[in-house]
């Protein structure tokens, strides 16, 4: 079942709820819910998940060289 959201991608496409495997800097965050643009395929992660990822990346020190 597709859930189409009332918000739009920056390309103008519609977003739908989806699941994606999230991995950053070799850290596996597992399968997380996200929103995917039906037009361009861009994935949008929730703010909460982005914060979790940032914290984890900082904790491991991998972001050090980028800041
Ligand atoms: Zn798009």
C-alpha cells in the first residue's frame, strides 16, 4: 500500500512513504522509514534519524576531518 504524502519534493514530485537501508561512513543504521520522491527518486530521512546518524558519526570520530 502506498502512502502519498501532502508534501512535495524540491523537484515538484510527490513523496511516498518507503523503507531504505541506511548506511553512512560504513556505519549500518539498518532499515529505516523514509520518504521517496516518485519523480526523481530522492530519499528524505526524518530529522530525528538524521540527528541519530550525526551523533553516531561524531561519536565514532569519523566526522572530525570534515569539520
Ligand atoms: Zn524529486
